[in-house]
C-alpha cells in the first residue's frame, strides 16, 4: 500500500508531461520555427489555397501535368485514406490496372515516346505522392504545350525550373512537384 501512492503520482506526472506538456511545447516550437510546414505546407496564391505541396492532387485536364496514380480507397488523393493498393506484384488485378493506365496515358499523349515512365503507372505506397520524376514530366510536355498553345521549349524550361534536386546525388533523385509545376504553368500568359 505504501508503494501505491508514489506509483499513482508518478503515473499522473508522466501522463501530464508526455500527454500535455510535451505535445504543446513541440507544437508551439514547430509553429514558431517552421510555420509553413506546421500548417501543412499549403500553397496560398492570391489569398486562395491551391493545395499542399505534400499531398498529390488529381489533374485530369490536358493542359495540366498529371501526377502518380492514387491508390486511396474511396476517392483519389484522399489524405484521410492514405494507403497503397496492397495488390501483390503477380496479382492479375494489378496487371489489368497497369495495362489500363498505360492505354489511357498513351491515348492522352499520342506524341510521347511509347515507353511510359513507371511513376505515371504505379501508385506510391501512400497513394498521395505529390512528385513525379523529371522524365515523367518531360514525357507529358508535348501534350501540355499543345493544349496551352505554348512552345515546347517554354514548357521544358518550366519543368527544369521546378525540378528539385537533393543536396548530394546519393541522397535521393530529382523530383518535380506536380502542383507547383501546374501553378507555374498557370502564371504563364496564354497566347
């Protein structure tokens, strides 16, 4: 019985420290040091929230670049349902989905090379990946340039300007954030 009181007090103290003080402190420090990231890395263009740089979006119009397919369950790019498809590599449903995606991409991009970049066909593990490879962006460049009536070189330059590179080559691959690229395209005056 004499050990019960210290155990209960210690439990209450640790609960307050780990359940209240620590989360409030780290949240306040995050808001202070990294306000943009703490608010979800939202892109605010002219007072309008266009999306988050951390979560992919569905772009289906021909004048926009498309990102990786989303495998979220009820609707594409639903951040509340983040998950992969959980289909095994040998699953016939996965093969059927890949073939359909490739056919759709080739139909939408008739001038592109026959080999479709894998990141336009395979969904990411979270189903929310906001980035594609520069090769996947270049593969779509002719369609976007034609739909916007822009010179192909201008669209390729925008891809290059919106490609992020890791500080050291072995720390990752170059990537293009699809939302940022599409916003950059929207800022170009149309002919």
